[in-house]
């Protein structure tokens, strides 16, 4: 079996097509649990859950979907949702569609208000009007460990609603949060603006360290709170290298002026430089290294391709040879302009592939076209295929030496002819016009022409078959 032959750390590279069915036994579950998986592999849907649900790893559980649990009983589903209640590094990474699905599965249960039984992130989607007033504090205590950044733009309004409900529940009437307030709010503190942060109990600093990011306003408030000398970090005159280590992730956000408060003789500056150098190195590696899996023919054939790849990862994981050997398949699936530009960039190292560009040709610049060989009519015909989207025929003329003859006019055809400027039409000889199909040139599009038809007559002989229309 493939799960026996692929190393645990490389399991994320296994195409989903090879993960469609597993034996129904605990030994298989043990093997799957040892491996690292991606949500897109949906390993969970192909595992026989049975009595093993609580023993499934977080990496396997992250593949939960409503579709995969349709055949399960309500009790099994509830146990599955409960099994996803894990914290720290063992937390099951779930997205909004999974969380709302889980809530819909358990909202009618008699113990739905036993908040400690379910994942904190699921509580984000509770109908708060159904939370008993007497239980609101316990609700927010459990919600403290939730990830408030999981909300999609469509449901982001829930964050402010939750904070307003928390203020009402906890009796918060000012922007001064007590230690108890901070403890109950937990990760909700990441949503607070600077006016709350700088006036709150110092314990809020530890909560802010859990935030995925800090705004400039929040960072400024952190500096204000730190410099008042009433935090566990002490007054600025006592700060040293250990202080910076204790500040943790804050050192990545604090302005350079903040470090002027430290003893210049110490190794503080060296520590700060090392911290920032390491951060820059990590960012650089995330931008330049392929971490999502090398794009191969098998990866391209996956129905989910290229959705598993960000723009950076698509660029890093796609080789020139893969583009050359699979260009037709890639351009058939990729339609985003940023991704198509990457395909074009890779093709600069490949010859005689212009006819296969498909939709990728539509994002080409004049500079790109200069590198193409469009000396054959069949190449132009491939580029003018209407099914690949709109096209500016003038780009063909952007290359010195290119002219519109009868063959080119017949290939360009259709609405593209109607976009030609009068100055360009004047350069077309009457002989070439006479060789163009009347049906293609005039009849279907006469209503779309944006210039006076009589102007065409400048270069058309009075003996032309078109003359009666002019």
C-alpha cells in the first residue's frame, strides 16, 4: 500500500486519487495518524471512523466535511465534533465551512450549551440569542481560545457583535479592562483597538502575544503600556537582553525608537538584529522555496489544481520542463491572470509553444509577443481562438514588419475586425480586401462597426464586390 511506502513527512505529496479507500482496521488508523496530511487530501473521508474517532490525529481530522459524515449517526457525529476539541500545537485546523457545519450538527443537542464539550472555534458561530444569560460568562471563557481571524469577510461582522455581547455579559462600561475581563475575553483581545490596550490590565500583553498579527495602532498601544513601568517587564531603565527575550513576538513589531531605551553597551542590539535577521530569512524562504509540493503531471491532473497553490508557490513549484511538457493541460485549468503570467514567464525559455498558449496569451505584453514566432497563419489562428477570451488584434501589428493581409484578416475575423482603427484599415490594400470573405468581413458585424463605412472606400477599388454596401 502507498501509506506503507511513503515516508510520514512526505505524505502531503500523495495525490488524492491514491487515497480513496483504506482497510477498516485500527492498524490503518495508526499508520495514517503518524503521517502529515493536507486538508485538500481529505484523508478523513476515506477512514472508517467507527470507534476510532477519538484516536484520529489532528492532521486526519482536519479533513472533516458535512458530506463525509452523512452516513454517520447523530451520536457518532457529536463524538466527532467533540474529538476536534484540542488546544495548543495539537489543535485541529478547521475553516469556516467546517465550523458552521459542526454547529449545525450539534445545535439541537441537549448539551449544546455545555460549551466545554466543543471546539472553541465552533462557539464562534453559535446563535448568541440562544445562550442563557446565566451561562454567558462560561460561554466567553470557552471562547477565549478561539481563533477570531477564521471569519470570512461575509461573517466578519460577528467579531464586533461578539465583543458587544461580551461587554454586556461582563458588565464592561469603559475602556479600562480588569485582569478578570482580560482573562475571560482571551483571544478576543486581538480585536481591540489601541485605546483599550493601553488602558487595560498588563495581563493583556500576554494575550496579545497569541495574535496572528498586530496593527500599527495596537503596536503603539503596546509601547505605551510597556513604558509606563507598571507591567511585569518593569520600568524601561531596568530593561536588558532578557527583557527582549521575554517580549517574544512583540520585538518583531516594535519601532526602532523603542530600542533606544535599552543599554547600548549590552548585547541587546545584537539580539534584536538576530531576531530581525531570522524573521527576514524565514520570510525570504517562504517566498522563494516550494513548500506546497512540486507541480508534476499527476498534480496537474488533480481536480483541485491549482487551488492548493498560492501565486508564490505556483511560481516556486512549477518548473520550465513541466510547463513545456504539460502546457496544454496547465492552460486548460489555469485562468487567473497572475498564474497565467507565471506560465508566460516560464515559456520565455521554451521555443515553438505559442500555439498551445490558449488563455495565457491574453495576458501577454508587447514585449512578450516580440519573443514569439508568429510568422505562420496557423500560429495566428491558434492565438485568435475566441474561446480563450478577448484579444487585442492590434498587438499583432505592434511588431515591426507585421501587416494585415487577406489571410490575417480572415483569421482575425469576427468582432476583432470591428475594433480595427480607421488608420489601420487605410493601410490594407484593396487586393487584400477583395480576397476576404464578404460574409466574414461585413454581413455579420455591420451593426457593430464603430467608424463610417465610407472610409473603407479609400483603399477599395470601385470594382470591389463590397461597393454596393458603401
